[in-house]
C-alpha cells in the first residue's frame, strides 16, 4: 500500500480563504436547486447537503469550493470557423453552396 502525504492547511493557503457558513451554503444551494439535485451534482448524499446546511456537519474548504464551482457560469466554447464568409456549415443557415444557384 502506498503512503499518502496529507498537506497541512499551511501548505494549502488558498483553501483557508474558502470558509463558508451553513446559511451561506444553504443560500447557494437554494439558488442551484433542491438538496437532491445539488447532492447529485456534487456526488454526495442528500443527507450530506442537509447536514451542511443545518450546521451539523463542518463545511470543509473543499466542499465550499465544490458548491461555489457549481455557481459559476460555464465558459462558452469558441469554435474555429474556417472561413468567416462561408456560413453553409451553420445550422439554420440560408447560405447556398458556392457552386449552386438559388432556385425559386
């Protein structure tokens, strides 16, 4: 079995800044959905979310980071367009292929 080195909080200063109260956790969770929905997104049991909200379970910096990450909007993917004037490949485009003439 491998020995795992656990980093102390001194070596993880970025996690020390991620302190969250039970009421802050609950407010964020309510914005995201039900306890069950958020639990599913976080990969934890619904009871874990309920215990964090009620203060019966300590909200670790990792748990605060995880629920905070769910609130950030996802970055939109920018796709490369081979030729900006050629919109034939876009869904719903009315552009005609260059070698055809419009009919009708």
